[in-house]
């Protein structure tokens, strides 16, 4: 089985690419040999956009997910559209960039939030301009304005964001890199992708991020919810 090449891991700013159809799924999905579309996972939604056929027909992609074996990416277009695509056909993908960029900004901001609040992360999600992390915090007393001030101070440093890879064994030898208790780093290929915010943060992550944290812009803390005796849900949003 041919795996889908994940172009977004090497360049999160790529918005289009050509790809070949490997097959379709009963759910109305199209499997391609390569993609710039992020597949849903790790709290980040799957990308949306369009697929342009070799005949010039434009088909909407409503979500992007991983296949059952996690090596292939499925672009959901509906059964009728999927049935009209032939194996081996060359198509063009066009990403809905404005939506993706907001998610990249939020995702990177959540990495910074885990620095401002250095507690175990029990959950999280990324939206289109907002997001949240759940923390295992024994004692509450969190202040929205104080957290926002600290976040924006970090963002003002405009540090670069880079990625590199380590082996599964290297990760096992450094368990402190993993902040999330509920979402485990993508594994299985023998290596794990690390996302580094220079001088600020380093953690495993398979998601998409901005190149410099200054691109996040100002953020606000919109809510802090008590979800349990030791669990606090902190929500943030892009100020714009």
C-alpha cells in the first residue's frame, strides 16, 4: 500500500500541489499519493478546500482524515464526485488558506500557553481563530488578564518556529518533552517530529505552525472553566 506523502509537514505554507489518485473510499473519500491538506488529528481539524480534476472540474473537499492504517490521507468529496475519479488520474489540490492560517496561528499560540501554564495538558482543540487547552492544575486561582499578558509578551519576542526529527528511542529517553497526557505524539514510523520555538518551547507535534510567533498576533483569554477537581479549561482567541 502506497503511503500519502505529507507535504504540509515540510512546508505548512504550501497551498496547492498536483497529486495522483490512488483510490477512493466507500465514505466518498479520495486517496492521493501526496497532499498539502492536514489530516484531522491531535486536536487540529482536517483541512478543507478544493480538488480540480484533469478535466478542469472543481470539487469541494469538506474534510481531510487519515485512512484506517494511518499511512494514507483521505480527502472527503462525497460519493458522486469520488466515483468520477479514476485511479492514476492527476488532480490539483487547492487549500482554503485563510482557514488554515488561523488554525496555524492558534496551534502555535497553544504551544505558548503550555509554557505560560507549565502543567500537564489533559486535552485540547483548535478552531478557526480560537482554541483551548485543559490542564491538570491542583490549585486554581488563574487570572485571564495575567495569562494574556504573559502570552502576548512571549509573542512579542517573534521567535522562529522550526521542526526536526528524533527517533522513538530518543523520545523514550526524554519523556519530559511530552506535555500532553491525552494526545500522544505521532509514532510508528520510527521517528517523531519535534516543534521548537527558539528559546521558549520544544515538544513533539504533528500539526502545522507559523514560521515565527509574531505571526500569531495579539491573543486574548476568553474563558477559564472548572472541568473537575484538578482540571481547568483555558480558552484563547486571536484578537483580530
